[in-house]
C-alpha cells in the first residue's frame, strides 16, 4: 500500500478514536508495531475558531510518523481552512471523517451524515485535495443504513475526487458498533477502485488481522477498540502476518510496565490531574484477564498520584510473579 511517500506492506494501522488516540497513546502504539497512527478526530469548526482542545490535538511527535490528522465537518469552506491548518502541523496525510455515527456529529451534517449526500462528500474531498499538498484520505462506512448501502459508488466518487486511500468501517451508520462488520464488501470495493482500501471493523486479535488479509484482499487493516489498553496487538498481529507465527501473549509484568510507561507519557503531555483522570479508561485493557485484578483496579481508578498507582501496580506484578511455579 502506498499513500503519498508512505509505503506499507500489509499494514496494521491504529484507528482514530475520540478521547483515546492522543499523542501518548499513538507513541505507545507506534513503539509496539502500529504501521500508521491517526489522531483523534478534530472538529473543523474548533480549528478555525482556535479552540484550545482542538489545537492540542494537532501536536505530533517525531517518533509517531507516519501519522495522519483526521478532521470532520460539513461546511466546505471551514473544512478547507481546517485542512490547511492541520497540514501545517506536519502530518504525513490528512484524513476526512465521513463515518462517525454519533448523534451530535451527525446532527451537524458531519461524519456519517454525509453518506446521505455522496455528491457533497465528493465536492468536499476535492476541495481539500486541491487546497493542501499532502495526500488526502477518507474514512467512511458502508452507508447510512442497511437499506441504503452506497459504498461502491462512494468509493468511485472518492477516487475521482482525488482521495489517495479509502478506509471502510464495514458497518452502516445505523449499526453504530453493534452487530458484525461485513467484510464481504471489501473485495467488491476493490473491484471498482485502484486506490488502497483499508478494512476497519471487528479486527480484535492478531488472528483477525491475518484472516482479514487472507479473505478480503484489503491493502491494510485498522484496529480500534481492541487496542485500548492493548498496544501489544500491533506487534503480535504484525509478527503473525509476516511470519505465520503467533507470538505468546505479553507477560503480566510486561503489560504493567507498559501501562506505567504509557501513564508517564500522559503526565509529560498534560497537567497531572487531567492526565491521571483521562488515563483511567486504559486500566481495564492492560489488566484484562489477569487474576484477581479487581482490587487493583479499584485503587488505581481512584488514585490521584502516579507514585501510588505505580506502587500498587508493581506490587501486583510482584504478587503475580510469586504465583508462577519455579
């Protein structure tokens, strides 16, 4: 797969996720094998108004490249202005969100709402392509609803509008995250376009990533929710795809050490209170499946101190080590 100057063979990508794929998380996922990472989606209106939280999302680190900044909105002029500002932050490409299904985004005629007006999607995409020097990519869904699947027509329109790649979340807008993603659409899309097609939806394990390539012919796969508290999925998926060998799961101590490394990056990036509070969403993933983790979680999700969190987590790692037979 080639997008501009970025070339990836059977890429395993980190999906953009609001309140998740901030700079520290992207860096961690990159260290553990993500080929391309995406920012949280950024409101075009927020960027043009210089809203502090929107501008914060433009911060990139050298080690996370290749990285894409994703923007959303429904007003062409505002989106063009936002794309120009985003390009000034130095990403490798700009991604347009035509897939977000949540009500407050759709109500602003943004995200998946544009699936009801594919010509406007194409017009907006072409305007951004013409306005920036970077490759422009698109992320969308199969259609607005199960009875209005328009993805093959949309794919052709996006290619004609100059999009350099297309990511498809293989659900319709009305499904949200419910039901099964329908991967059978990926081969149909690839029949009608020549740009790279990236599969998103229900890639929850290394085996899923391998199966997605084997059964759909996708140019890359994108992992979202399964990476929360589990950046290791990228290294394990990458290794399985490249070698056919499934790496063993990371040990409890390795998972706890990376959890604390991730938290330290958050603390370097944000004010302490905010960093500690926002990080609480990650503990469930890092501790998932480990024995008797509930008491540990109860401590760390209420703590206001890194030292207290680290002490409790490392003590838990020591306790788990003692459980392993010599």
